[in-house]
C-alpha cells in the first residue's frame, strides 16, 4: 500500500464521484437548493475550485485510510471493501447527516452525499488493497 496506491485510490473515488453526481445531478441540485439557469445548469457555476478541493479531499481520505489499513493489517480486497464501506457508512455519513440536519436540508441530500461517501470509501479500500 504505497503512495502510488493512495493516488490511484483517490483518483478512482474522485472519478466515481463524478459519475455519481452526474447521474444524480438533478435530485442533488434540488435537495441542495442549487439555483439553475434556463438551461438547467447551476447559476454562477464554472469555478474549478470545488473539483480541486474534492480531489485534495480524496487524497487526504485515501492517505488516512492507507495509514489505518496498515496499522490494522487490512490486506485483502474483501477486507478493504468492507472496511471502506464501514468508514463511509459509520464515520462519514453520520457527519454528513448532522451537517444537513441542523440547517433543515432534505434527507435526500444526506442519502446522495452519504451514498457517495460510503461507496467512494469502499472503492478506496479496494484499490488500496490491490496495491
């Protein structure tokens, strides 16, 4: 589980996120309250900053998962997937739920974002154990 594995795992999760949010873009924008123009695209969009920050975040998550996996002797693909699912479902998704609950955001937003966190961490776990 070297640094190359961290980079590949982060890239895989980031690409999965691109597919996830492209597929769920309309329900996500509705739940997040994103205003759209007449073409259906977000108003004022176009900044690369969210994409850069999400790539950096994936590197941080993959790096810490690599550390935890190494300390816990998680070495098989099955253990990596299950551990990633656990991290996403039981660590990250509850935090997302808290952040969405206080401002009264729709639960659909938690399901979409929490789903990405859960499956994205599973992908990271899988890739890390393959390297």
